[in-house]
């Protein structure tokens, strides 16, 4: 049964008459919301968010008038916002055409006001108050309806929902905030520090595990989108190059905010280091990369051989996680609960790296811009519950990398035909999504049992494609780093494979990206809020300069330390294509095609080595070139290959 936020709270009050169960135990199910196909996704999300707040506010009124004790009341803040929220929500989308009223009819009738009807998706036959549903544990909403609680003739399958709190998370990590609380706190603090949301760019450094994407989504609701610096375990493996690239994208006169940290799961039993996952009978390690690194560190601490970071991108990232965690080996060995201490140790290691990056690259933030850095631990919970974040630091730096102060408080886009002149055969994101769903449907895949992994550059202009894919496959696992190379490596693929819903398969979408500006020039693009655009992809352009230098007689680079290894690997893997780039009639047009070939070699190695981690499913691999366009236009993707592999890494057939 799918329940609205307001109805959940209202029926919870009804169920109190049958059994005294805390409302915090109520979880939510998936919901289908039908809105106009031409409504921009961001616009629909904003309206949905406001409707959810409104429903919760009305439920609060219903509670109060019904005489429910004050500890069970919903947030009084929601009640205060109710009047203005419904007005704003009604203006947010043309699809909102009616909000029911009934507060004056009595306290319980207030819940009926959440009966919101969306244009193009009228309410189905009303659910009678005597409707019977499967009996659930006493005190649940389903149980209370079974006992006779009225549903007010609402269609419970079509209305918005919110995620329930998960007390086990705060018991394990006191002080942790829900995602919504964190975003509200961050918004308030930054506003107080003089930040203008319209001129703020958020960069995240969170693990590639798909359970971490909701926080990025919530941040993007406020700050437009996010630059992605993170890799395995949440380390900012994009390094100083990624920070410099991000800084070059900050809207003119603006500043940036960085949100980073490792993540850890807390399951229904309150166990730390594991979590239930969508569609899987059994959960698993969370964070898998962190747990693997802790095993390596323990082995070395107890006399095992210390490994070296390989001079090979296949799995260098996981080696770097282990290497960065080594200084904390004794601390982990002595911890009462290693899985609880592990994310704290990782946070400290990541903080050291983040400070190195700030010291090296803060100067890239132009003008009077500053960098606000929020660090902590992301806490993942079972499906249906809000995730949490434990803030451990929130510091402000100037653009000299100097610490300033502690901030921690107690669209459906238009097509852009120019792209097709530069890259014939390119598809809009919407066309690509259709191609993917049609091909996989013919191959017998079930979207509900499929997991998508992306290997796209950390540049924030690439997130819309991930959002579109997540609309089909629920969310995405993130394998990519600078220039789109799958720097998560074999370990990230293996981790992703262990998250595939039981009986399902995985789709990998990879490729470099390139901008095409309003004049049709490749290698550059206009950016949100900036008078002048810039390189796109910046990492790729830098690598091509390095390759040209080596072709001209400069000495090849050697593996640097962790702070900028990714950019080194981009240049190293592009070197074999140096002659091809030198001979190209338009180097910027040819560059992403050469990078695609380099990435394809690495992807094939990863799939060959790790396909066996896909228990009984298949691996579909879509490769191509992502094409970014000016704001207001659809991005594109030039598909170059779409291949199906079995779980032995053997090529089955082309899906092109």
C-alpha cells in the first residue's frame, strides 16, 4: 500500500486507538506519480516536495484536534508553513489543479485535504473505508485500515510520500541528521556566511555506492547540481585537478561548498557496517571498499605483506584506500566496534587529503570567492527510511587556502541541433534512455531487478544523464573519475555487482564528455552563471597538452602520490593516441573519440576480470561520448558500442 505523508500520520493517529505503536515505525513504499510528460523533472520534484510538506502540515492539524498527545505530533514548523506552502505549491506546476479542503469539518477530516489530484492522472475509483488489506503488525497503517480506520476515499496508490525516520541510525551515531535536516542546516549556515544560492556550486566527495546518491539529489534541489569529486569509500580521488576544474565552473562572483565523507550502513537490527538493499533478500557490507581496506590494514598490522599502489588504473583506487587507512591500523585494532570506528578513521584520512587539495587548488576560486567544506559520515539505512549524515566539521576557507572560521552550528530540455553537425548520430538524453529501455526489454531484462553503473566524468554538467538513468533504474552506482575513466576499477565493479537485486543484471554506461558551445565549437561550453564558459572536458584538454608535450620530446610523467594520480592515469592512457590526435583536422573533436577507445580497453579488462561477481545475471555495457550543451538545451550521447556479456565475461551479442 502506498501512503501519503499526511495520510500516514493521520491514520497513525487512528491506529493509536487500537495499539500504542510509535509513529516512527511507519515506513513508506514506492509511489508512482503521474504528471505531464512535458513538465521539467526539476519542476515536478519541487512541486512534489512542497505537496509532501503540505500533507504533513495538515496531518499535524488533524493530530492536534484529535487530542493525540503532543509527543506524537508532527513538526510544528510544518504546521506554521502550511498556508504558504500550499499556495506556493499550487503555483509550482500546472499539473496541480485541486487541493481538497475539510479542516473546518473536524480534526480527522483535515487528513482528507491531502487528496491532491494531478492533471493527466485523475484519481482512480475511491478506496472504500471498509477496504481490506493484508494484516500487518498491530499499530501499522495497514493494520489500522484492516481494523476499520477510514481512508477518506483516497486513492492510496497515487499520492506523494516521505521517508520515515530511522532511530537506529541516531542510536549508532548520536548527533546524526536526516538528509533533509542536513540540507536545511547547510542552507541556513551558508546564507549566514554570505553565500548566494544562485552563485554557489556544490562539489561532493561521496562513495560511488548507489545508496549515496539521495543526498546529492537533495543538495541539488537547493544548489542546482553537484560536481562529483569522490571515488571508492568517499575519498576525493578527483584530486586537486578536479577541485581546480570545479572552481573554474563557479558562477561569476560566487563561491563553492564541498560535502565529503565516507559512508556506513546501519541495518534494521542496528548492526553497523551492513544494510538491507533494494530487491535483495540479503544485504551486505556497506561500505564494501572500506571493509575490504580494513581487512588489508588488519593483515598488515598483524604481520602481513604491505602492498604497493599499482602503476595501473585497473584497481589503483582500492589500493589507495588501503594505503590511506594504514596509519589508523592500531586505532582500528583497539576499537570496541571496528565497523563503527572505521568511518571515523576514514573521515580523518579523507580530511587530510581534502586539506592537501585545498592547499594546492584554492587559488582557482576566483575573486572574493570562498570554499565552505562540510565533512562527516554518511549513514545509509534500509529502503523506505531517511538516510542520515553525521556532520563532524564545517569550515570556511579563503581562496588562498587559509582557514577563516568554523561554520558548524550547535526539465525537459530543448534539442540542440548543432551537436548533430559536430557528432552525427548523437542522441538526446531522452532518446538514449528510450534506446536503452527498448534494447534491454528485448533482451528480457526487468528494470526493477537491474542496477545501472555509470563511469562519467566528475564535472557537474554530466549529472543530468545520471538523473535520467536513475528515473528508470531507481539510482546509479558511480564508477567514474576524471575524464570519465572508470577509476573505481575492478573493486567498484565487484561492489556494484554485489548490490544487484536478486535475479537481476547490471548496465554499465561509460564514456568521456565534450562540450559543444552555442557557436558549434567542440571542447568548450557555456556554463550556468558564468559570462565566459571554458574547457569541457578540462581534464581531457590538460591530458592532450601533456601528450603533445611528450610527442614533442618531453619526458613522460611518473606515478605521483595520491593527491593527483587520476590525472596522471588520464595522460598515460591517452599517450598511445598521440599521433592520431596530432594528425586530426580538429583535435578537440577527435579527443573524446580517442579517450573513448582508451576507456573501452580498461572497461573490457574490468568486465573480463569481475563479471563473475554478477551471480546469475548479465552485463550490458554502453559506451560512447557524452556531449554537453549550453544551459537550457538537452545534452546528447553518441553511442559507439552497446554489448552484452554473460557473467563469465564472455561477449554474447551487440545490442546496438
